[in-house]
């Protein structure tokens, strides 16, 4: 019992004194996940907006595939990215395995379908409402997609935050392709897993507390944005 | 873009044997079923008829929002009638029964239309926006979210937005159906002044009083067909078709 009490006290001590290892891990986590979410948004928001306005053969299949990709098991994505990046894999020469770049790639593969599918769903609802008016004004399909991205801005920020939250809490895929190497590819979730198994509960708990705080912030933002959107009737 | 000189070039508008059916359903009974009529430049044209007659669909066909299954819509241009082009559609505007406003401020809703219509000069934009705001009486609400306006204000905004680039034709689908008398009056005044300024108005309405007040002719539709077309007074006082008699006299005549 006192072990656990000690661990909790130590965890707060690590946070308050900005322990070097802890800070390094938090910063790398944020770097990897912010870069991943940035790339996922660039791809996912455009793809989602285009899928919301274009009607083509195979669209239904595409949407089903996208939903299926949303639920990809992270460890399987990790395994596949691992096989591509390993020395004997097709991209082995790039030497990316066990680097932060490999983790970004895995995260992008996991998050992009989520952003794209939620964007499509959000914007298609607005499209149904807008399409006749926009067509009447003479707006083309690409113009419509751009209009929807702007008019769906509040909901889309929420979508992005959901993606970011998902990336922050991900562990399986980044563990496999990053290798959880100290000072190189160790991020919050993988460090928690490792330190816990080593019995170093203080660092694990310290990181856990930070993750929970980040999660609260993300969800708080989602809530605040929804309230603002409703107040303006932009929801 | 802003001159209404081309306006007269688009009329007469000829609709010949127009039909529309969606997909496989109701093949035997198209929603628009062999409709023919001619609309001239002068005056305001009302499209009337019972619910489900095909008034909204007809308006969308004329505006090019729907493609007919068969038949022809042709506009007069350069001495002959030709099918609608993108350029012709660009000279038209439409206001829907339930106004569709963007998730932006009142001003930004107006600016959006200007940008789409390639009016990019900031000063000209501001001038047109100020004019529109004044016409709609929305100067005080300029920065407010458009979707927070009252129903009447939203419809006035939709009207000035449609009119701000001086379209050759304005299609109105029951624009006052859910408005109170004051807002209705404001919309009707806008319709009349736009008509005087040279915009051809084609309006769907259920309101016989409104037809009397502002329109010059009525095209009466029933079950996807045109049953008659006549000057407003004539048609309301002496409807010829059975469907129109039922409609204007409130006679209840059941189908056989
Ligand atoms: N998108 C659609 N698909 C199938 N049927 C439709 C569609 N839009 C309208 N209809 C049908 O066409 C008929 C005419 O509709 P509409 O033009 O909206 O009537 P109204 O004269 O009341 O404006 C109605 O019976 C309606 O149910
Ligand atoms: Mg209708």
C-alpha cells in the first residue's frame, strides 16, 4: 500500500520538478502526434470534403471501406508498417524502422480514416442542406467542398480533436514500429507500458496523470466549441 | 454582370412537352407530365396549384437545378430559342421556401454571393453589401450570425442576396409561406421593386391574396400538368379547369 502511496507522491514530484526524462517523453509524444494529426488532417479533411460532394460509381464501397479502416486494430497496422519498413521490406532501404518517423507513419494510417470518415459524415449533412442553393448560385463541386469545410469549421475542429485524442492514447502500433527506444522513440503510452512492467510506477503514473490532463483539455475544448457553435446556430 | 440589358434577350421562355420522373418508380405517372407553356418578359408570373401539383419541381426544372426526363426548356437568345446554358443560369437566382443561409454572419452571407459571382473589388463589394443591408433593414444585424435571425429577417436576407447581382430572372418558391403579414409585405415590396427594375419574377404561391396583389398572370398546375394559363384576375374570377375551380372556389370535388 505504501509503495503505491510513494509512487503517487513521486509521480507528482516528477511533474512538479519537470523531471528531464518525463519532459523529454512528453515533448516527443506531442511532436509525433501533432505532426501525425497535421498530416492526417491535410489528407482526411480534403478526402472527406470531396466524398461529401462528389457522386461516383463505387462511392458506397469507398465509404464502407473508410468506416472499416476506422476500426483497424492498431497492432495490425503496426505489424504491416513494420513489415514495409524492416530491412527486408520494400521500404527497408530508407532505414525508418525504430525512428519517430515510423511512428508518425503508423499514426497517420490509423488517424486519417477517422478524420476522413467523420469529415465526410459531418459535411454531407451540411451539403444536403446547401446543395440546391449553392448550385443555384453557380458554385462548382470544388467550390462546394471548400464552402463546406469552412461552414463545418466548428464540427471539424471537434473531429480533429477526436483524432488527436485517439493518437495520444494509441500504444500498440507505435510500440511495434518505434521500438520504444529510450531517448529516441519512447512516448507517453509506450513508456507507461514499459515502466509499469519494470515496476517503476512513479514515472508511469506521472505520465499517466499528464495523459489524463491532456485528455481533459481535449474534451473540454470539444465541449466549449460545441457550445459556441450552438450559440451562433452554426452547429 | 450587373447590367440588366440582356434580360429581355431571355424571353419568351418556351416549355415544350416537359416531363420528369425520378428513377424507376412511378414510370407510368411522371411527376411532371407533358407540360407546355410560354412565359414572356413582362409582368410577374405566378405558378399556383394544390399541394404536390409539381410547382416546386417545375421551378427547379426552369432554373436548371433538375434535368427533365424529356421535353424542352428553351430561352430566347440572339433571335432564336436555345437550351439553357451555364451562362444563362448564372443570370438567374432562386429563393427557397425555407431560406438556406450559410453558417456565417449576415455580411459574410452577402459577400459569399459576390465572390461567387466574381465581384472581387473590395469597394464595390462593400457598396453592394451596404445597399443590400439597407434594403433588408438589417444594418444593425450585419455582424450577427445569419442563422440567428428571425424567420422573416432570414427570408429578407435571402431576397436581397438573390437580388444583389441583379439577376435577369428570380424564381421564388413560396417565399412568404411561413411569414407574418409584416414580413410578407416587406417581401412583396422587394418583389415589386425588383420587377420594376427589370428582373423577371416567377413565383410559386398558395396565397390567393398575394397572387392578386403582385402577379399579372397565373400558370395553374395540377398533377404534374398545366391545366390553364391566364391573367391573374381572369383566372381567379373565372377558372376554366375543374382543378382550378376546386382550388379557387374551395369546392371539394372528389376524384372519381
Ligand atoms: N426528389 C423527389 N423524389 C420523388 N418524388 C418527389 C421528389 N420531389 C418531389 N416529389 C414528388 O413530386 C410531386 C410534386 O412535388 P412538388 O413539385 O414539390 O409539389 P408542389 O406543387 O407542392 O411544390 C409530389 O408528389 C412529391 O411528392
Ligand atoms: Mg412546393
